């Protein structure tokens, strides 16, 4: 079963940058897509959305609170 979580970015261009970086061609288990200022992250391995959120924060595309929210949600299984 693939789960999804959402990362709120600082802008739509920031979300696009995250999607461009995190897209894995051919990987249908771990996916990213843009929804305005959000990145919708589909995952099977919980490390994937945590890595995406951490990268987005480290590169100025998401605030620390939004990245932390993704990490907490994944750890809690939401």
C-alpha cells in the first residue's frame, strides 16, 4: 500500500523545484507531484518523504515547521 503526505513549500516555484529534485523516473512506489504550493509525496518507505522534506528545508524551499510536520506525520503513520 502506498501512503501519501503533503509538504507545504514557501511558493509554487519552490514546490516545483522540490518535485524536479525528488522525481525518480520509473519509480512508481515513491512519487512526487505538485499541487500549488504543496508537494504530494507518495511513498512505501518512510525514509523517502523524510528525505524530501529535509532536502526542501535545507535548500530553502520549505520552512522548518513544514518539514518537521512531514517527518512527524510519517513517523506517526498519518
